[in-house]
C-alpha cells in the first residue's frame, strides 16, 4: 500500500529538522510540494535547501509541485471559505498522490512548523481517505512550532507556574479586544495585521517575532501600548520587502517590575 509521510520541518531554519524528520525525508521517493505563488519563492528555496542538505541520495527522490488553489480571504463566511479551500486542496492532492506515488511507494509532504498546529494537511488527508477513491497509510512526523522558536528567541518560558497555555488567532483577539477571559497569557498566530493593537491595557506586554528561526528573523518586545505602533510599521516594512510575512506573538499580563518598561528590537 502507498505510504504518505507528513513531515514537520520547523519554522525556517534547516537546523530545526529532527533526526526523525531527516530519516523520513530519506525514505520518501516523491516529495509533494504545495507552491504558494511567486511571492513566497523564498519558502520554496528553503525547502530545496533542506532537501539538498539532508537527503543522502539526490537521485533517490523527485519533487512534484502542486499549485495551491486560490482562497477567498475576504469572504463574510470565513468557515465556509476555508471549507471550500480544503475541498479544492484535497482534490488536487488526491490527484497528485494517485499520479506520482506508486502503489507500494512512499510520498511526503513537507509542512512548516508542526502538522498539528494551524496546518490543513491532516484535515485534507482525512478528507481524501473519507472519499474512498484512494487508499494509503500515513504517518505524522512532528516539527518545531513557531511558539517554541518565539519564546526561545525572547528567552521566556511558554507558561508560568500554574498557568494555562492558550493559543489563538488574530481574528479572535480582534473580536474580543482583550486577552481571553480568565487568562493572562495567549500566543497569537494567523494575524494578517496586528490585532492586539486594539487592546488598551498597560499591564499587557507583547513578545513578537517574524520569520522565526530564519536569517530574516525580527523580534520586538515591550509594553503593548508602547510598542504596538512600532510592530505595525515593522510588519508593513517587512511585507513590502519580502512580499509576505509570517509572524507570531505572545501577549502576557505582567506587573511593572524593574526592566519591564524596556522595549527590545532585534533584527
């Protein structure tokens, strides 16, 4: 039976690949790569670098590129738009697997970060298998997630003693205009702008990072009310420079102890 490997490759630094991920890469005969367009060619180049660096037999695999279907990001029905996008993706990936991975072959998808966190690959695979037209086994290989790289860059523990870990989206932060009820910390991902700028709480600090783990990494930290505008400007500048941006941040309610008034910018 065909086997599909879903390999987490970290956030942008080839050194983030685990030994398990490297072994999986070397088992794969076909790497199925989703192409997200011209503006994200840096991501494709990084995947190529990972393959060149870690696959021991360059003639032992081939790359198959799949154009990512368009997604309506301005749709009023957000869930419906995502559902439609996943359906289109599943049909393209099903066709790519059927056409390129032999009945007893091994194919692989390379997933940014970890396949379990804000990635559609596992949902798409479940959708393909549920249709019943194509059968295969699959294995998930975990990768380093952006919240890990973010907190390492800022030299922070992800959680404080007795505190829950909460991961949410920019859309939900914008709707609430505050930290989630009952929580003093939240990791925010998938934020097209900087939704936290609407939070007017002098005790909330932000630890922000873009292009985490890569040579383009940028970090900013400080009291949210004091550095929000700087983060907005920085995002605009970086998006103009690269044509795209990936960023993550931690919001944390803190006291006003020594040293907490200092903003830190590293680029």
